[in-house]
C-alpha cells in the first residue's frame, strides 16, 4: 500500500468509530489517532490540560477548537504518522477543525468515512457500552470481557464512561447535529466522502470500510 494513508472517520457518538478504527488500524498497521482517547489519557494523567478537558467532556461538550487542533496537529507530526499516515477517529468534528486540518496537511486527506447509524441504535449502544480504563478497548453489556469486568487485552478495569450517562449523551448528540453533521456535505463536495451503513454486523461493516479504503489507497 502506497503512502500516505490519511483517512478520517465521521459518525455520531456510538456509531462505532472507535471499534472500527481499531480493526482497520490493525489490518493496515496504521496509527489510530482518537482525540477522545487522547483526551481521556490526559484526564487520567491529571495534567493541567486533562483537568480542563474533563470539565467539557463530562458535560458532553466539545473541548475548544484551539485546544484540540493544536494537540492533533502536534500528534500528526510524530514519526509514525509521517511515515505511515493515520486513521483519525473523532477529529475533525467542527468546520473550524476541518479547515485547520486541511491547512496543516495541505488538503491531503484521502478519504472520509461517514459511519451512518440511526439515533435510536446509538442511544442503545451508548447506554450499554463499557470501556477498559487501561487500554480503551470497547465492550458492551451484551459483549462483556471473558472474566468479569477485567479487560481481555490488558487486564484493566472495564467501566462505564462518565459521558455515557443520559444527560451527557443528549448533549453530545445535539452537538453532533449542530456542529459535526455539516462536515458530511463539506467533504462530499470535495469528492472524498464515502458513507457506510454502520448498524449491521461488525464484520460486515469492517469489510465494507476495508473495500472503500482499498478502492482509494492502493
Ligand atoms: P469520543 O471519545 O470521540 O466520543 P464520541 O465521538 O462521543 O464517540 P464515541 O466514542 O462515543 O462512539 P464511537 O463512534 O467511537 O463508538 P464505539 O466504537 O465506542 O469523544 C469524547 C469527548 O471528547 C467528546 O464528547 C468531547 O468532549 C471530546 N472530544 C473528542 N474529540 C474532540 C474534538 N475533535 N473536538 C472537541 N472535543 C472533542 O461503539 C459504541 C458501542 O457500540 C460499543 O459498545 C460497541 O461495542 C458497540 N458497537 C459498535 N459497532 C457495533 C455494531 N456494528 N453492532 C453492534 N454493536 C456495535
Ligand atoms: Mg469512540
């Protein structure tokens, strides 16, 4: 596969971005850059940046553009991303972020995957989701770890995310409609958008994403 592999995944909260990006990143050996995971790590580390971000995240608000843009642009300049490209999960999610990304990488995004899932389905998924505090692996109450709530990958504790409580979920979905959904049309006009139905079987969704990627990155 030729470089650069620069792909972004859009989708509502709970659409399966994290789940699918983990699979795709493993298949193509490409860094999976999740802004949500980066922010949760900063919160866990108790850095000044993390403490500030936690206030926004727990309410279900977006952290300010100027903060997240700088963090992502810095991450994209690390050697793995420069060498292999990347799969962006949860960024961009505002027009300001999309424009900043365009400028930072000189418009070189190859593909934007829009993972489309109905709101009733994401509501159900978010309320049953559980995540590993150690490595971020995602489970659900219907697909739990093998032994209790201990992660199969790293042995970390598997818990409910603070922003998967009902009030924060409503706020996050409202912000998606207002600020992130407009990016679908924006990337479509650039001719780099593909929409994948994300409500079906996990393996089928993965295989449809892989096919779309292979058709543009070869
Ligand atoms: P982030 O962590 O990115 O959260 P999100 O966008 O709300 O998306 P989610 O992680 O909730 O959903 P997902 O699409 O990854 O679904 P998942 O694979 O887990 O961001 C968190 C917060 O950080 C934001 O609210 C904001 O405060 C801040 N932030 C992050 N990025 C930012 C940015 N760019 N700008 C500003 N602020 C930012 O799947 C969900 C569940 O469904 C799981 O249980 C999974 O097992 C299950 N599932 C997935 N696919 C299927 C399937 N096909 N069938 C059945 N179940 C499935
Ligand atoms: Mg996620």
